[in-house]
């Protein structure tokens, strides 16, 4: 029998990088994306960096620093919230905030815990994207 590799929890990008993305998007926007999409990015990053108490999709308040596992879980809920067949409470977030908001949260949370998926960074971004 082969041994299964040990599961390792997802790791967040550094606080410096996460906060730099907040600053960049706040100052420059995010390409041609809507204000709603930019609001989703900033809201997600504020939660990940501890600048907001409640998570952007489920509204969960942890009372402790956000971990990579928390972000991964909220990312999954954001993905679910994109579909009308999801939990009605999740779908309501998309209806109230807009699809661009939910999509931005989903993309941002994917980026916050992983390689080069989710968001595209500026060409002169000082942090490596492949992990």
C-alpha cells in the first residue's frame, strides 16, 4: 500500500503582500472591472488582513486572526454563492451585492491562498506568484 501524502493547510500570502494589494486596488482600481468587482476585492482582503470582522460571504466573525483554512472555506462558499441553486442564504449575497462582487470575492480568496490563480498582479509586483 502506498502512503497518502499528509494534508497541509493552505497558507496565506504575507500580510505585506495582502495589504499591498488592498492599497493598489484602492488607488488604481482593477483594470476594466466594475466598482462592484473592486469592492469585492477590497472587502475580501480587508477580512483576510483582519481589517474587517465578518467574512464577505457567510458573515462569520471568528474572533481571531484569519487562517488559510478559513480563507479556503470562505472561498468555497463564495464559489457556491455564484449559483442560484446554492444555499438560499448564499445566493442572497449575490442578489444583494451583485455577481461581480461575489466573483471578485471568490477570485481574491483563491489568490490569497495560492499560486497565480485568482487575481492578476501588476507587472512590477515584488512578490513571487508561483508557490
